[in-house]
């Protein structure tokens, strides 16, 4: 009895110790500089077949210029027939040029379709990057794609004018209602 138990343990240990049996390989692409056209850009990556279990953490770099702060909104997605094919996006985050996490993304949907969004507020002039992390879930080819947009942060005076305008509209609506009664 003890010999068969020992043999089973040795066999199991040899199976788990097989080189590459559980190893994951990082198949990240080198950082890609985004070409901003009117403060917008598309980005993405594709992976060859035969990468099941491998992981990636792709970086997409961009720069904010000017003296006005910028708000960032971005989305990334992957689509496959089932959740067992293609890839699984595990995070989508915004970092500054010093590798400081500025904003964590939010998963909107997961499974056959993965959708993540991330937002960053009041980015000053400097270098930044979006990072898409994930795992390849099958030996099929896989890809993901996304888009980002920068918009200037409104100056405080713009908020004041907007609130003043809303106040005037409210006053006029109330006045009109009072005339009818």
C-alpha cells in the first residue's frame, strides 16, 4: 500500500514539474506611440495562434500639450464567438510617464465580448500611457481594439456662465407659467 502511494506521489510530482506545463509567457508588444488626430486616437493589438495561457500588458503612449488641463475618456474591447475563444481583458488603466497609476478602468462586460472603459480628469501637460492587460484563453488568434479622446477641462468662468444661463431660463419659465395662471 505504501509503495503504490509513494509511486503515485512521485508520478504526480513529475507531471507537475514538467517544464512549461504551467508556465505563462508575457507576449506584450513594445510600447506603441499613439498619433493623436484632433486629440483622438485608435489603438489595439493582435496575437498569433498558439498562445493559450499567455499574458500581455500592452502600453499605448501619448502626450498632453498646452496649458489647459485635459479630460481623457477611453474604451477597449475584444469580441469572439464564445468566452472560451480569443482573449480575456483583465484590466485597462491610465498611468502617467512616471508609471504612477492615475485611474483604474471599469469592466462593462466580460465573456465572449469584453468591454472596458477608463477616464482621467484634468491631465496636465506631460507624458501618459494606457495599459491593456489580459490573457489569451485559446490557441486561436486574438485581438483587441480601442479608442481614446482628450477634451479640454472647462474653465471655472464657463461653469459660472452656464449656471447663470440656467438660472435665467428657470426665471423665464416661471414667469411664463405665472402669466398663464
